[in-house]
């Protein structure tokens, strides 16, 4: 789907998607329960606004699963509802500004991760919102400007694996200082 600025809302399930599924300036709004990918997926902007859980699944989850990467080239908004990525990953590759903005909702995963991998030399930020907890988080950001920074006073917890591949993860307080507002759970 090539979008010229309009939003598309998925009310139920979206199955067997792969490749560049939704490109353009609009948003893919997930109000339903599951997106099943048959290959790695690229989407411009995603909003999770669900009364339940939005699950990102692979079409191959048997005894030896093939996990998928859901690449968001713009912004990932979580306004309501939970996100379950299982062993899949959501990769944020936006090159500027806020790349993740969470108002409410929880995250769950087995081995999957939320990955910040913006373009080189891009300063990106994210707003985890109050009380955010994530199982696995990866920072893989190379270039001269290598920071991924939280918005003001936004503490968060990594309960599983915090993987710092390249770059720097900053947290800020209300006056812009980097004051360490993250908590590592047992095993992170």
C-alpha cells in the first residue's frame, strides 16, 4: 500500500504480509489483535491503539521458528493496548526526532527485541511514558551522533536483555541532564 498521507486502520487480523507493506506519510493503525508476517516487513508509521494486545507474529512458529523483523521507518506510537512480539523484533530506523512514543500499554516478548537502529549521524529520541517495561532492548546506532535519548523524566525498566551494540543510550531528567532513569531487571 502506498499512502499519500491517509491513515489505514486494521480492526481485526492482518495476515501473511511481507516486504514493504505500507509506505508513505500516513499511519498503519493496529486496533486488532495480530499481524502475521511471511517475511521481514517494512512499514512507514505504526500506531498501536487496541483494547487488548497487538501481537506481531511469524507465519513460521513451529519447533524451529523463523522469526521476523518488523521495520518501522517513521514513528511507532503506542497509545493504548499491549504489544507482544514473541521472538520477532521491531526495528526503528527513523533518522530524526521521536521514533517511539508510548502513552499506555505493556510489552511482552520471548527472545524478540525493540531495536533502535537509526541512520548514521542521526540524533533520535523516544518517549517511553510512565512505568514502561520492556523485555529486550537493543541500541545499534553508529555514526558521529550516536545517541538515543529519552524524553524528560521518563524512567523505564529492561527486564531481559539490554544489548548495546553501538552508540549511547541516554536518559534525561526535566532539566536535560543524563541522570540514569533506567532499571535493569534480573538477567539484563
